[in-house]
């Protein structure tokens, strides 16, 4: 499987998110591209955002719910709007992760476990693997990036170790931009998540093209 570029639409404005999503999808036909309804967009517009992006682009759509409780309910909500995947936080209780696995099976929706704020992402990834997530996400949040000046690049080796040891697909997110992508893809990371490097770019389509070119030049 080729690595996938997941574009995080971490925006408040639905019109801008739709504009970027439709331009990208019409240019690249969603080939190796997933579109993420970022948490700010999801909180601002709810199911309308999910349904709009899904219906207008026909791309694989991730709802970044960052669920901590009642995952069956939240997965059902976004699935009904067209989402193909949802996210549950790895710091959630065991009961939540068990229910998330149930939601995945019953609703036929991909389960992404997001390790944001985990004190030991590698150890926690091995622990959550027992719940059979489709993807484990190694994620450095925006607040941490701003305060500490770090990106997810430091977690790539841990992500690769987890993939090799338990066979789960892995994703990375947090401060990725052109020039940082190729070595991550070379290491075998399955999903590369990019947000502001695309959504804040003067030309989001061209920014996407640059990143896809970097990903395919392996």
C-alpha cells in the first residue's frame, strides 16, 4: 500500500474547508488522499461538515471526533453523515476502547486511536493494539508544537517500531510540511497527516501537489 496523505481541515469556516476539499479532490481524484473533518470544523458545523465534504468530494473521510466517552454513539453520528473513520483518544479508559472496537465492527467504520497527550506513546500504542484499531496515530498537538517547538518527526521511530512489532497501520501528525515528508514515508509510515502546511498555504492545491510529489519520489 502506498502511503496516504490525509489533509486535516482544522478550520472553523465551512466554506473555506469545502473550497479546499473540492479543489484538491477535483485535481487529484482522491488518489491516495483522505480528507479529515478536523475537530474545530466538526465542533463548529457537526454533521453538516461531514456530509458536505463527503458528498462534494467522494473522498475517504475521517471525522476527528477525539472521542473520550460513548464511542458507539459518536461513531454512529458521524457514520450517518458519511464518515469512513473516526478517532478515539488513546488516553481513554479501557471501557471506552472496548466500546470503540465494538463500534468499528457494528458500524463498519475505521477506528483510529490517537495517542495525543500520551506520556509514553510507544508503550501506550502496544497497549491499545489489543483493541484492534485500524490505525494508531502518533500525534503532537498544535499547542505543544507552539509551546515547545517540536514536531511529530521525533516520534516516527516509535511509530515504525509499533508497526513492525504488532502489525498495525500507523499514522503521524503534528507540524509536518514539505521537506519533512520523504524520510517518514521511506520508513514505512502508512498515513501522513498534514494540516496548516496545506490549508494555510497561498495555493493549497499546489502545496498538496508538492507533498504528493515528495511522497511518490521514493
